[in-house]
């Protein structure tokens, strides 16, 4: 059996509900205020998280035969090239995807008449697929990797959490005239210089736009239009930026800060299995949602 490299997993069952809640509170607090090394009393930090630092560029990005950057690789939502755990003292330059002081990220601007309908907390126990763009933007708090496989005319995105795959055509074909809605929508792509621009429509309205934690998510209308940009400026880094347009919900399009992803440094690193289940007790789910509604 391969040694356990990543300890993040989905907790299910009534005991898992309690553990999951404690885990979220614990890690969220440390994500904002990681413990200084002095608080460990000189003891070694499990996983060597105190020795993790931001990766160097690593040289130029590899390129495909057509001259475009090759986006292929296993990528982590940080600058360290590995799974990170926010409960340990991690160099924030390596941990975060962007520095809000350097590249601030605006909050979405909702239309007053639709804010209450679309901007509400996610009830606990729901387990729909994340969809576009949440499978990528949600990793700001889930910290799990994704794998890109680039071939002529196609980009395949494999996601560890929630387990998903997305196939994007890069051969220049347009959207179909009347696509059926799906959680990942209908995506086509084009190159603008060294940047791959992915255009997605027909996204299932049950999908939530998650920026970094389910509490920050919002629902959308059938008119949502998502534009993602992937750029690989160097061997070790991938830059991701997304713009969300929704004239029914948003007062103006929302654009993320450029978010940094880093190439896995372990050549044996890869995605692990992750399953989202619905096997919690219904009574426990009701109690959790009632507590959330009261702000507890």
C-alpha cells in the first residue's frame, strides 16, 4: 500500500458529521492565523510543513508541437508543488494562491432584486457535482490537486475532489445551437497567444459558484456564461483566472484574481479516490442546518 501522503478526506455518517465540523473550524482558523513554529516547542512538524517554501519558476514551460504551452501535469492550488495542511505553520507565500494586497479580488456584486434568491448558504448534506468553475475555484479551501492532460484538439481536466472529469475541445469548433444543461456545461476553447481561453455555457442551475468554501457560493441562472483562462508562464507554475457573467443575477461580471497553481514535485504523485456520499442520518442534517440558520 502506498504511504499516506494526503490526509484530507470526506467524512460521512453521524460520527463523521462531528469530525467534519471540527475539522472545518480548526483548519479555517489556522488558515488565517497559522501557528508560529515557536508554538511547537521545538518538536518536528508532521509532514515537514514548516520547511515548505514557494517554488522557483523551474525554467521555461514545455511546449506542444504546435508551439503552445503544454498545460499537462498534476497541479496543486498553492505555490509549494505538494498537498498542504493549513493546521500547521506553512509559509503563506507558499500556501496562498494570490496575495490580496498585490492582486485584490473583488466580491461578486448581486442585483438587489435577485440577491436573496441566488445568494444563500448551501444546506448541509447536499452532494451535487461542483461543476464549472467550482471544481477549480473551490480548491482554495479544499487544497486537493487536479490533473491536466493536453493533446492536439483536446484538454482533459481530472479533479480529485469532488471526483470529476471535464473534456474541453480546443479544435476551434463552436458551441452547439441548443446544448443540454450539465453541471460542467458545454465548453469550447481557443488560444490567445500563450493563454488557453475556455468558454462555457449551458451550466445546470443546481450548480453553485464556489470561490473558496461553500459558504461563499451562490446559485446562478440559465444565462450564466463562464470564461476561464489558463496560462503556464514557467515549468512549475500555472495561472488560472475566471470571469463569470450572469445578467439575471450579477450586477456586473465578476473576475477572479489570477490564481497560482504549482506543479507536483514528486514524480509519483497523482490523484487519489474521493467519494461524496449521502449516508448521514437525516435527523443530524436537520440539526446542522438549523444551527447554521441561527448562526451557530
